[in-house]
C-alpha cells in the first residue's frame, strides 16, 4: 500500500522533513505507532498523535486506496 506521510511541528524539525511517500507491506492491520517508532527511534521519546485520512487512529487497515498519514505533536492554545 502506498501512503503519503506528513510530519508537523517539532516532529518535522527532528526528522528534518515535512513529508514522504512510503510503501507499507502488511495483510490486514498495521500499528502505525510501532511502525514509525521502529523507523525513527527518536519518536519513542515524544508524545504525538497519528491521523489516518484526517481521523485520529494508530491502526491502519489494509485498503487499495491511497492513504494520507499525519504525525501530530501536541498543540497548545485554544
């Protein structure tokens, strides 16, 4: 499955990138938090949320459609 990943705020700064295209190989479900923390170990020490197609969720279910993933650091303000 092909996915577009967007990194925001301090995550983008730490990883030195705002986005990337990735290929995910899995059958039914994939825990994205585990995937990204294995890919970028620095994420293990950060608090962040994951959004899949604009909905907060850590688990990606297999789909033939292109997926948009966002890693979101904590936001301050009202």
